[in-house]
C-alpha cells in the first residue's frame, strides 16, 4: 500500500500545516478557524480528495475585485 503524503498540499506541494499530520489535536488545525473555499476543493482531482489537506494559501478564496473597492 503506497504511503500517502498527508502533510503536503496536493495543489501546490507546500506544507499544508495540518495539525493532524503533525500529530496535534484536530481542533488546533487552521482549517477549524479558516473557511475553505469551495472553489479550491473543486480544483482537486477526485482521486486526491480526502487523502491530504490543502494548505491555507490554496484554501483561501481568490480575491474578488468586485468586493474590494475600498482597497
Ligand atoms: Zn497549497
């Protein structure tokens, strides 16, 4: 059975900073405090889903210029 690398983001290959992959309590994971963009999950190929967490950068919703007029 091939070992699944669950500590790296399948989208960008960087560390996903997953608390569970680091041996910490799941409640300490960043994904509990930050919403995951549905569009980010849709970029994952089906065979990659559920194997490894994505990283905070990829989970962040893409900035929409329509809603950021004040910047
Ligand atoms: Zn990533």
